[in-house]
């Protein structure tokens, strides 16, 4: 069904392949840049993941203006300002961000500061984020989960107020995203599983959210099929280039889906649980996804039913009566999380991650205030949220 009105934008060029990084010189030149600042973290340098990119840059006409390797796991406005300072001091003309969501979002924050001046905090909620930016940006993800390489959003911590700030603008979309399996073959099994579940949650939530549209649906369904087919392969054979590239593509497609269609109650509860109890995002998604789907089932049954073919395959879809497919899709998600629990130790309850019963009211209150909740197909009461969270405990 075509909505009465919708918008979809993914302006990022995708470069995907077994040695895709080798194309970085061409991409920089095509964008008119020759002095990239490489943005990463010390661990990725130590593991010789970021060095794959730096070595590839050494074989190009570009000259690396500097390497900023101090992006923490949970980046902040102060780090963003420091990256902008390093960019200016190095005389750089592009950012090549190599890392997970934190590194990529830090690059987006730095672009805001470099384009509009001042410090990041001055641009909180500012309309000035609209319009073109002054920095060339190539995003190279080293996990297959956040999809930040094709999303228009950045999440940066306000360390003074202990809250996460969201910045959203189409001007934050990278110019180029490069997917190369050499950057993810070293991910340990549990991180492989949790990041894939984050991507799966982006895809599932995008389909049921109020801004879902035919194009975001295509990306979401393709992402789900890739995760179903290739996550088990990546767990069996972590160095499988084919499986890693498939999961990187799945995360990207799910990112393009939710950047346009948004995410809902699962992310609202996950953000809240992360803030209150400090639990990792991907693991929270894995635990909460079936619970959020069950809450939405009465209004999203048909939409979830469409996903059964991607989640469980053609035969299961064909053998399930149409009216039962939505519930069966939730069952298929539970089967995936049970498998990941068995294979990697990924938790299936909030309690396993240390969430205490007395924290549930705080998580429920924060989830109600989370921006993602407004995109969910139905709005829960505080009491309903308490019940959902207790069910996940
Ligand atoms: Fe997510």
C-alpha cells in the first residue's frame, strides 16, 4: 500500500566489496578532497583494523592530515569540539571515520561544529543544521549494527547533564560509506550477535512505525533476510568474508530503512534502559524486541506477518495461516534470540544484564519521554510499560 504522502532519502554513495577500502583514493579525489583527518579509536589502531584504512590511504594521492584516535566508546560534546579543533589545526579537508556508531556520530558532530562554528552545545536543537555542510565525510563502519554510515542522525552525550543529545539533519549523511569485510572479521561472537540484533530491530521497527513507506520496507525486508541467512554463518565461521559483507550490508540497509521510517517502542525502552541501568544497546534490543512486537501486535499484525517470510523462510510463511503470521513472526524472533543465547551467551532477559526490579519505574518513565516512542504505531501508558518491562525482566 502506498501512503498518501511519504519522503525517503539516502544520498550516501555505497562502496561494498571484499577490498572496497582500496577505492578510498578514488572516492576522495572525486569529492575534491586530498587531506583527510582519520577519526578512530586507539583500540581499532591496536587491533590493526583502522590501519587497513591508513595503509590504503598511503597508496593514494591523498595525504593523511592527521589521525585522531581518542574517540571514547560513549562520545561527548567535548570530544566533538576537540575533533573539530584537531581538524582545523591539521589543515584537513575531509573526515574519514573508521569505527562503530560512536566514532561515526562524533564525525557528524564535528561536521556541525566545522560548518557552523562555535561548540556543539550551541547547536543543540538548532535549525542551522539544515543546509549543506563544509566538510567531506567518508564513513567506514567497523561493526555491523548501527547503520550510522547511512543515517541522518547523531547521538552525542551531554556530560554535564548526563543525557544523550540527538542531532538530526540530512546534511549529516556521509558522502560515501565503504563496507569492507576485513574490518569486521575480527568481531567476537557476542558482539557479532548483539550488533546484528540491533540491525534486525531497526528493520522490524521501521516496518511498523508511523513513517514506514514502500522504499524503507524494501530495505528493511532485505536486511532481515540477510541477517537470517548470514548471522549463523558468521558465528560458525567468523572469518567468512561473504557472511561479514552480508551482515555489513544488512546493517546498512536497516539503517537506511529506519533513518527514513524511524524506530519505536523497542528503541525507546532500550535507550531508557541504557540510561538508567547502563546496559549495552544491542543486547537491550535483543531482549526487548519480541516484547515490543507483542505489545504492538494488535495494530501491526499484518505488517509483522509480512516479515515472516524474511524471518523464517518461504515454507514457514506458506504453512502459516495469514491471520497467524504476525504472532509467528514474534515466535521467529524469539527463536533467533534463543539460538544466540545458546551460541554466544547473549541475554534473553533484562535481569541477566543486572537490571533490578526497582529500576523498572525509572526505565518506564524515561521510555515514555524518549523521542522514538512518538513514532511507535500505538502509545503505551505508564502502567502498560511497567508490565512490558516486568515481562522482559
Ligand atoms: Fe539501534
